[in-house]
């Protein structure tokens, strides 16, 4: 196993353990069940909103990068097409010149 893989697993385990510990702590806290459930609901709603916002931002960034990539590929395609046309034209001219020259 690589050290980065081990570190990633350690970090993931720490995060999961922290989340489980926090949930257990909330459930065992000296609050009523209704208060605890409300706190959990609010926290989940906050996390959902944060995740949705982050996902939306990443989605917008990905769309921008995809559009830029598409534009660049269209430009390159046009350049390649133009280069191909010029090459074919030069080859055609060269063939005409050789066929016009008496042997």
C-alpha cells in the first residue's frame, strides 16, 4: 500500500468516526428527543444546502471548461481543415505541372 493511500484511509476513517461520534453524542445529550431530532434535521438541511451549492458551483465550472474545450477544438478543426485544403491544392498543382511537362 502506498503512503498516500494509507493517509487517505486514515482521513476517511477519522471523518466517519467523527460523524458517528457526533451523532451518538447528540442522541445521548441531555435534551429532549424532539429537540435532538430538530437539531439533527437542521444540521442535515444545512449540510444538504452546502453540498448542493458546492455541486452547483462545480457543475458551472465544468460547463465553462467544457465550452472552452469545445471552442478550442472547433478552432483547431478549422485550422486543420484549412491546412488540409492548402495541402491538397498544392499537391493538385504539382500533379498538374508534372502532367503538363512533356516527357
